C-alpha cells in the first residue's frame, strides 16, 4: 500500500493510517469524506501552482509546542553533545558543527555553548543552548545554520537569552539549494514577534518550492539570539510540502511573498491549521483523485534492455500522472547464481505520450534510464507499487503470464522463478543471514522486519522502498534517483529543480524510518541503477524476514517470533482480509460511527467484507462466519498468490478454518488476535512495543507524516477497523487516538481484550 499520505482513517480522529482504503473511504461518511477529499484536491492544486514556479517561496510559521512536536517529532536539545558543569560558558570558535548542521557567526566573532542552569533557559528543561551575544545586528550578532544538504523545512526553538527582557522580533535570512535568497524576513510587516526573556518561540521555516533550504540566519532585535533546538524535515518531498500547504489552507491570513517576505501563522489560527493537517493526513493518497491507472510494461522486461526501457503510465481514469499523485513505482531484484548474490534495479516510469493536439508526443522523462549490466544466467523479478487505487499492468508480458496484475496497488513479474532459484541457493541464504543477523534495537528486541505486527497494517508486505526524481517543469518529467541524475539536472543552465517522490509502505517505513529510530541497519545490496551504492529492497527485506522467522531451518532453526520473553508476535503474513486479495479489492469495513455492534451502513459494509473474503452462509451478520470458499479466484487463492510472490509460507484451508495460529493460518481472526491482544505490561505484544517500549524513540523522530509514533499509532488504530477486529473481540477500537496524536499516555489498555 502506498503511504504518501495514507489512509484508512476518518478525520480528524486518526492522524494517518497509511493503509490504503481505496474508494470505500468515501462511503463511510459521505459528508466528511467529500470534505476531506476536497481539502486534499485543493492542496494538490496549490502544490501544482507552487511547483510550477521556478522561484522558491518561504513560509515562516509560529507554532505551539504541541504543533512543533507533531510536525518535526523532535523537542530535545540539539547542542547536548557538549557536557558542561553548571555556571560555565564555553567559548567555541566558529564554525561549530553539530550533527548535520554547521553553525557560525559569519566570521564576526564566536558562538557560545551555554551550559544548563545559567539563570536563563528557553524551552522546557535545563538544556544547553547556542547563543551569540551582543546588540542587534544581523551580521555581527546572529546564528548562521548551514545544512549538510537542502532540507524541506527547519524547526527552531528560539529565544533572545536576555533575562527579564521584553518582547522582540525574530529576523531571518534564508538561502535555498539553488543559492537564491530571501533576506530581511521579519524586518517589516508581517513581523515575527517573540515573547523575549525565558519564553521559547517555536518556528517552522518551510520551503514551498523544491530546491530545499540550504542555510538559515537567525537574529533578533533585542540581541543575544539563542537556540534551544534545531531540527529539520527530510529533503524536499511532496509529503512534507502537502502537510505545510494544508496548514496554510486552513488560515486566511497566511501571507507568502515569493523571494521578498515571510509568512507567519498567528497563534489564534494555529489550532485550525493543525486540524486541517490532521484531516488531510487521514486520507489515503489516492483519495485526491481516486484514480485507476494503466502501466505499459516494456517487451522482454526481464532483460537488460527491457529493464532500461521506460515504463509508461497512462489513464485508466483521468488524472493518471507521475506528477499528479497517482504515482507508480517499480523495483527489480537480480539473482546472480554464480556469485550467489542479489542486486537491485529501479526501472524508470514516465507519463505516456499525450494525445492532446499540439502537445509533443513523447514520454515525459528528463534523462534516459540507465541500462543495467546483468550477470550471466541472471534470474530477474520485478515488483510494483502505486500511490492511488488500482494499477493495471498491460503488454505482452502480462498476456504471456510473465507479469501478474489485478492486486490493487500491487503487481509482480517472474517471482516464482526468482524465489525458486534463491531459496535453493544455500550459499546465498547463509551469506544473507550472516550479513544481517543478530541486530538488536534500542528497545532490546530483535530489529523488526516487514513481517512484524508492531509495524504492519491490515495489508502487509506491499509497495517499495524506492524513489524517483520529478522535475518542477510544466509538464513535469521523471528521472531515476541517482547521484549522476541529480548532478545533471542541477548543473544545467538554467538548473532544472526537482523533488524526490517516494512510495511510502511497510517496506519503506521499516527501512527508512523504524530502523533509523531503533538504530537498526536495514539489509541492503548493490544497486545497479546507481553503481557503487547500496539500496534496500522488497526482495531482500522479505528474504531476511523469512530467515529471521525460521522459514529456512537449515540456515536458522530459531525464530524471533513466539511466546518467549524475548520473542515477538508474528510473523505477520498476508491474510484473506488483505486489501488487495479481497474480491473485489478494497471491500473493507467502515470505521463504525457508533462503535460495535455494527449498525446501518456500517453493518452492510462489514457483511460485504465478509463476503469479499469468500465466506458464504454467514451465520451472524455481526461476525466473520460461514463456509470459506477456497477455489480459483477467491480471496483465499489470491492470498496464496500474493504470499508466493513475496516468498511467504502458503496458507492452508484447514489451518485457516481452524484458526490454529500457524503460518498456514490466513484467517483475519488470528491476524487480529496476534496484532491486538495484550496480556500485561511488558509482554512484547505489538501494542506494548509500539505504545510502551518504542514510544519514546518513535515520538522523537519524524515519520512519513507527523512523528513516527503518530504515524504508526494511527494506522495501528485504523487497521483494527479495516480488518473488522471489532467483530473478533466484540469490542470497539482500543486505541486512544486523540492521546496518540497528542503523544500523551494512556494510549492503549494494559490488558486487551
């Protein structure tokens, strides 16, 4: 499933469920669903206008502490690597590097690292601060921040370091990735007032273009500019820009003046803005247009020439475009039988030629794709992800059976041959196991995989940990995300600016976000798209997840999953209630407006879901019951097709009917039980890990949207509704979503059900 903004929750209860709900979302409550869809539509329209402008725009917003934490997921001091005793200043000659940020005073003196308990301390705890003392002068008394690479947004907890001082005004200069600047922000209306003295002010400085922010200079009119925390959002991408744009959509008074001034979000408007963010984040990314698209697979897709030929995205519905939110992604894995290795390659996907009269008929890509060099006798498989509803593959590779489509956002090519070859290569299996085994996260548990219940949603193992470059042109064009292509576009005259587009998913969330928060290293292999680099992949993620779970006993006969004190629940395998295996896809329950038992339209939607899983003769309309059909084309058969394509153990009808809890059990009842049951504090259940052991780590880092804790907590809640777990437990949703969004416990019952 996609996760550019994902999914399945109703707003504003759930920040972001990231679990594709598809068209059924709007049937839960039409009035709210349509309103949120329109918000998303206008947000995309705004982003399109912004992206079309070559010049960057800047938004500087004053936030509350809670909003700052929600957007940046970071409130701890940045300067704490310097250990100081009380009442001591440490003189530091500039430049002063801390992490990925270098601080300096523009050659006009030095910065001071101020130890805790100095008589003034902005923020909420005795932090160490960074300060430049002296009278106001934006050159002589300022803190200059240079980032290792351009970022989408900068968050500052700032003050003036003068005890007892009155209010003053913050002033900023901003330099973008293309070296263009906006100077003197706050020197004239709209001003950026600060309370002064010990009171912290929370600023979000956002690039609304696509070059990113390269440098920020901070000064204030009272002198002694002081920073408690400096944190950044990732490099420019549509997810962050969309969230910030929605902040602006909720406020009529936001001002943006390209290249000349700043925008300030008044404190009175901020709560409305945050609600707008929460509303949007509850919508699957496909909700913007609810489109179904076609993707033309090149001839001979398993060859080097086929991999190096652009895939072409075209309309199933209007609105299909790599630049319009309905983005498709592909990733190939290449098995080398002689070297006993797997490498990866990311094919280029571009918009198909336009049929509009007067528009050039050529695919919309900026740089021709790299043609990989494949090893002799290579076995190639390809997987696909999508950011809206249904992606349908077309071409001879589909008609001859090489590629399989019809699984919603998910599709694949030649996976049977690939996994047969890989699973038979004991050298490869052993090397993979030895390379990545034994990692423990900061919670003391085995590093999670894409099969861990604490991180999956109701449709696990989907989409891809890949990205592509999207140019800020009209119309936009695509390019593979490689070091050479980034340099190529930036080095043209004039430079072509671009953004990085991702396919947020279980696979990417684990590799990029969760592993980082828990200090784990994702399994990565050589990337033939960008020679000399390593990249994560669905293929190796799933192979290692199988090794971790004892799927290959000759290599590892133990499992990180089980009932032991250090074991986890799992593995979380595709079940018959998966979004993409249902018949038809996306036929999932609503989030019940009246809780459980279901009533009215909620009951109808639930019963349709039971039928879509293949049950006939339902014995009670409030339960998952009846006779499970397992023939060709049923959800059960499609579940095994999906499992096989990702190297998961196959399900059996007997285990599923018995709900025996083995890997052959594909029942929703077992999936819900393993995912949500909690027996006591510290029981290593998914809820205990997410809401207890890992909560602090996840609250302190950004997720795909909001903090990682908010992101995972909301989709954990959403999956309960979309799997129909209320019918399994006879209880409504146990997750306290408002507390999750506020990051204030309690989040989940100590014992459930």
